C-alpha cells in the first residue's frame, strides 16, 4: 500500500456526498421535486475536475447542475454548471464545497425536510463539512456491517426513489411486456404540495385477461451476504408477484376505503403519506454479486361482466440494508513478520489517519508492513 493511498485528493466520478454533522446525503424532493434535500439515502453526484482546479457537480435530476439562488436555497436540476472549490481544511477527508464564497450547508426548519442550502463559508461549521465517497468506497464501507449493526446499502439501487425527474429511471427500471397485447404500461405522477411523486403503473387491457407485464432492475457488484428490503408498494386488482433474488415480498391490496380500492394518482399519493404499504423482506446475495428486483403484474382480475378491472400498482422509495456476510469482513490480509518496535499507524477504510481507533475495521501500517485489522473496544 503506497503513501498515495492516504493523500487527500478529491474523489471524482460517481460519488455520494454525506454531511459530517448529521450523516445525511445530498438528495432531491420538496418544491417541484428538484429542491436540494438531505436524506438517509441520496443521489449519485458526478464530481468532475475543471481545467482551472475547480469542480463541477452533476446529478441525474433534470439538467443536473447544483444551482444556488438569492434565498440561500439549492436546487439539483440547474442548466448552468457552477464552479465549486472543494478542499479539506483539516486534511481529514471532510471537505468544504464553495462557490463564490458561499458553502453548501443545510437547514432543518419546522417540518420533515432537511434542506440543502448555502451560506458564508466557515470551515469550523460541521454543517458545511462533507464526505465525498465513490461507489467503490461506499461498498468498502459495507464491510463493517454485521447482523447487529446493519448498514444502508440503498445506493446499490439505481433511481431508488423513483423520481420522475431522474433521467436514469427508464434505464434503471426496465418494463418488459410478455406479449404484444400488453400494450405497454404507463406511469402517472401523484403530486401534493411538496411535489412528492408516486409512480402508478398500469397494464390495463379492458377486453383481455391474458396480459402480463414485468418491471425489473438488475444490479451487479453487490457484496455477498444478507440484505433487507423495505419500500412503498401497493397493489390494485390482478396478481402482483414481487420478488428479490427469487424471495417473495408480500404486497398488500389498496384498502377499499381509499377510493373504492382503486389506485389513481391521488389515492397512490394518499396511501404513501399514510405510511402504510411498506413491506420488509430479507434476501441473500451470492458470490456473483447479482440482485434482481422483479415486479410481475398479471391482468387476471375480472368484473361481473367478465371484463378486466383496474389493474394497477404503485411504488416508490426502495431501500436496502446490508447485514454483512457472516464473517469479520477481513479479506486478503497477508501474515508477515512485522517490526515489533515500529509504531503502529491507523487509517480508516477511506485512508484517513485516525489517532485513537475505536471499534471497527482499520488499515494498520507498522514499519514497512500494511494490514487490515478489526479493532474491538
């Protein structure tokens, strides 16, 4: 392991940006669905170097640029790329992200949202300090997960919150009609004052009952082990088979009190805000690192006249937790002679020097030898 592994270079490419003060990630939602928010599971942000030493930050939402306005508010769908200066004032892996003297920060007013804002740069304010982790670093961090201490692995799901403004949604979630009669389902947005969108999918075919539709996402490169799914999904008429890696997830039918049990954009939205219809299911991932999320909708419900009835489902906010792989997570540690008199230096899995390690997995350099060690205190 070279000393370059410990340098404070800003990660580039697809990353996740996590606040030091609250551990939440840059995301989107609220007004127009494109307001910058902080959530437990965030958006991938592409970090690119400009030729002048500054950086461009691009999200998959709308036109994709993080923009700021005169009210200290940030949006994630701007057209014009701002130039951000990104630096680690304490050289500890936490960065300030500054444009024209204003740093990205956050505000939590009297509601459920944590807003992404900007304010006069102050490197001593932890609200303005951010981790920037690549996808591989996020996966590396999952090695600390255990049954007792699961970790958030939602970043493995592309377009996990199913925002209609996410340009990657059609690529991430594939709709595959089984036959020409499927005709192709369609998406409907359910909006409320803060523009929360709930997808309603329909495969209605009023004169037939042999229609089937599949919506799925294939994930590769996931760490092997045990996971848990949770998310919003509700069914309306017809059969819905929802599986993750072949494990069935139980899905409830919409309560008949909600508009006679029919899913429309408004009833889907209302059901989402009732905080119901959120099944939880554990599943496993093998050494191949593959996950298949599959929703199989069969138009087999008929009314008294023998015609098919409304055949819809609604879903949003898919999330994963990772419980580890039943081992310490230490892989490939070479057992070699070490100079017992050399001082041990500890670094976290992002290569940041740690003066007093607590419980966790660390890179340990002693003399000219480097190993991984699990510290328990």
